C-alpha cells in the first residue's frame, strides 16, 4: 500500500513531444477532430500562430500516464483541464503537478 496522498505532494516531471505533423494527423483521424487549425500551416498562420497547435485533448490525455506512473494505485475517474496557451507542432512540453486538495475518496491536482 502506498503512503497517503497529502496536500503539497509534487508529481514527478514528465516530458512529451516533440509533436510532429504525422502524430497530429493520426490524432485528428482517430479523434474525428480534423479541424484544419491543427493540421494546416496557412490556417494557423492566419490567426498568428507560427505552426498548428496540438489538439488540446491530445495534451490532456498525456496526464493520465503521468498520474499512473506517480501512483499506480489511483483510480482515475475524470481529468479536466483549462487550456491557457497553445502548444505548437514541433514543441516539447514538460508536465508536472501538485496536490491541491486530498480527501479520503478523491484528490485534486493542479497539472502544469
């Protein structure tokens, strides 16, 4: 049995990426989100981005294995997020987090 989870516990850092065009195309196909913003350089440039942004749900999904690596005994029932900055094709992201609240039945982690 693992030690109890406490407020302030820090999750180990995880690195994902770089995100390349083929991985974004595969994600668009399997997710059904073929929004050209995520796939077309010209569309991304038209809104001032240097490259297409990675799908937000693709990024959010990366937190699940990070949480499992931290605590394999977790039962993850939901993950939610707020996207504050686009991650662009070609970029690498460092993920981390800290426990904000912990009760007997659930924890809330700020993921960054």
